[in-house]
């Protein structure tokens, strides 16, 4: 498995090899860590940013 080809071709190859059920399971598993990362970022990064007067850190 190299890094050649388009991302769409890689995704299509993955779906053809693993199947849609495996893709759905991986999406559910991937949602858990993203919630943890967002929670940690909101609790640790946003308060210092807010201290400088930025409401949401975006500007």
C-alpha cells in the first residue's frame, strides 16, 4: 500500500475490500476520540484564549 492514486480511489478500494459495515463501525469508533479531544481542547485551550478577549478563539 503506497501513497499513489487519488484519495477517492483509495476510499473506493477500502470500501470494496472491507465493506460498508466495517466502514460504519470505524466511523462510530472514530467519533468517540474526537469528542474526547474536543472536550480537552475546550477545557484547556479556550480559557486562556478567552482571557485575551476573543470570544471563541476564531477572531
